[in-house]
C-alpha cells in the first residue's frame, strides 16, 4: 500500500490512536480529515496540525449523512477510510446495563463502521489504490467480563472486515484489520498496566500498511494470539478479569 499522497478520513481522530495516526500520516505527505464530537477540541487540533476536521456524533444518523455529504462534495478524491472511533463502557448486565449505553456502544463501534463503508465504497471503486482500515481489539476473540457489549462489537468488526475483504477481492480496495493491545488512550485511563503508547502502535501500523498485512496483530496481541491457539482457556483466563 502506498502511504503517501492519499486523502484519508479517520473517525475518532481527536485523541489517542486516531490523533496519533492522523499526525503521522499527515507528516508523511497525506491529506487527513479527522472526525470527533468536541468542536472546540477539533478547532484546536486543526490550528496546531495540518489536519482538516469535521464535528459529528457517529451515533446519530443525521451526522453520518452530513459527514458523507461533506466528503462527497469537498473530498471526492478520498481513498482511505480508517474506522477508529470507539467507546467502551464497563458494566454488569445484572444491575447496570441500560439501552442507552448498549445503543451508544453498538452504533459507534459497529453500525457506524458498516454505514460509512456502505456509503463510501462506491466512490472508491474503480479509482486509485484505496483502503478500508477497521480498528478491532484483542477483546474480539478473548472477551473481558466487564465489557460484554464492547467485546461483542469488536468481534462483529472482525467478522465484518473479513467478509468485506472477500467481497472486495480483485478490486482496487484493500481491507485491513488492526488488532491493538491495551493502548494508553483516554478510553483506557485507569485500566490495566504496561500499555502500548499510541506512537508505538502507529509505527507498527505504518509498516503493516506498507507491507499489505491485512490482519495486523499489534504488540502483545501476537503473544495472546499464540496462547489462544494453544490454549483458549488460558487466553480467556488471562483477559477476562483484566
């Protein structure tokens, strides 16, 4: 995959993995558009870095339509979509689960990804080399007890990405899945230890993109995948209470 001279849309690009990716890819010579929900934060990022921004809430259908309309009108040469936006709530279905939390996690982590792919793939087809990049999670194959909905949405992302890759075989669109370990982001604040930095993840991601590594097991996920192959029970026990 060519990693320069692209036009790239990154959802959830105002912090953490998304922002680190956006800055790195812009510095490599790409034009990058990021989305987020905090307008003031986006304005500050735009002023500090060479990034375009679009404020939207991916849980809202009207915001997704507005984003797609903006891209089609202002950025018809967009050729890479990185679905990075994600929300994780930790709660128990015994006494804490609510429809609002479930809807917010599923719409942000899974449904919005599918809708953006459906809306943008037709404009990618037949053009220059293009890519869909979906950010998954190690919790897609070893779920965490306290994050059942998040784990389920990431399992859905894994299967959706694989099936989408099948559909787009032979086209100009490459489909990547990035499976990070626990990364030091605002979403993981106060959770776990020995977190990977967003900068470290970005370096592995860039190399994987250049090498057309369609499933990128990042950092310690490689070890967890190996353990899971040998003993799924051991892998589950290492993660479920983390």
